[in-house]
C-alpha cells in the first residue's frame, strides 16, 4: 500500500519506490530506500510528516503516493 494510506504513529518498512528516475533519486536522497523503516508523525493538508533515519521529513501527497510500504 502507498504511504498516503497508512495510519499515524505506526512504523512501516519501505517495500518499493515508484516513479521515474528523477523522483526515485530525490526520495532516496531524503532517505526513502527500500528496506528502511518509516514512521508517520502526522497527516497535514500538503502531505505527510514522517520520521525516517531519525529525521523528520515533510513529503507531499504525490511523492508519498509513490512510496510503497
């Protein structure tokens, strides 16, 4: 399922990153790598606030929809 479909405060393992190479490269630079754990902190109007590798990162809805957990 996509990261946009999961619940707050739960941890999920990233399974796959969709999109073209530019999008995948950008998300990988932010730490979104298959096998990595991500925790949803909050759903906001513009997207999601997540914790990945000990850092808080904001991801818009379009990018979050390309992250499969």
